[in-house]
């Protein structure tokens, strides 16, 4: 592992949220880390310790989500984050800038991000099974963040059965560590692959899909067969496409 030695950056206050509910989301837990995405923090109460939350989509919101969670973990809990960055997303300059915006020590934030990178799905699997748990025991982080899991599975040109096997093998270990050490685990990916849905539902407590529409992002939150869709817009700038009514 390589060590790297705003409070919650929210959406512009001029934005509003239009919510289309199928069912009401579950009750908020006692301990959570803010994502910095206002709609998600208001609906879910942030990222729950003991749970795995997956963010999927090609959106500018996800480009800074990783950094906001790291900063908020230090700001809220004075605790480190472990980041397994397979998509090479983390940027120390953005971490420092967000820390200063939240009146948090940028040096403190950088010293509390423990980073490792994997370039193949097999490297990531070995990292998860051989190294992460010992670091959790030593550093006691509040958050564990993974980027690019689906991207690595897709890039490996695997059969669907092999991809499902590797995904299940990794996620069993991640689920065990998440529950045993009561950490908030976050999976961030710009890529989606055709995994077995039942396997995904077993391991992912909350699935958040973000899609950039013409005027605003559309956020769909799925949790235990409950779903809510949020469209954040500037007043007077919505169209049918932003509600997903136009293909």
C-alpha cells in the first residue's frame, strides 16, 4: 500500500429536486458519511457503515465523489480512507482543494488516504484477499473505496461465467470486511457489465445509477427492491428527456 502523506460540498442552492417515487427508501442509520451529493445525502443520510454502496454511470458527479468521500471521512470522523483505485481517478490536488474549501487541513486529508492501484482484475482480487484486511485492522478506516471493478472485469475479456465467479469471489471478502469492521464501502464505476443480477443484489446494499441528461443528472437509487428517482434541475430548464420519457 502506498500512503499519501465543501464540510460536505453540496449542489448549487439554486437547484431544486423533482422526485419520482416507487417506494420510500429505508430508514437512515446512526453512522454515515456524506457523499456531497445533496439529493443522495437527504434521501439516504449518506453512506452507511456496514453497507456496500455502488455508484454506476458516466457523470461529472462521480468524478469528484471519490474525493468528497475521502475529505468528509476525515472532516466528520477524523478517520482514514482506504482507496483501491483501478480507474486511476484519485487526484491529490483535488483532495487538497476540497479540504481547504471545507476548512479542513489538506495535509491531514492527504495523510489519511491509503491508496493502492490494480491494473488487472487478478491483481485487484489478490489485493482484496491478501492485503486489505490487515490494513483495516491497523488503521481502522471508516470508508473503503473501490473504483473500476466492472471496468477491469470488462477489459479482461472474460466469459460471463468467469466474470461472475471473480465478482462473487471478491465481493464475498469485501462484504465480510464491511460488516465485520463496520466500514462504509463504496464502489464507483463508469462501466457496467452483464453480471448475474442475483449475485449483485446479494452483495450490493444500495445501487445508485447516475445518468447525465440534457439539462441535469438523473439519479436512480435502488435499495432492497425499493426505488426512487431524483432529477435535479434549474427552474424552467426541464424537458421530457430529463425525466427519461424520451429514448
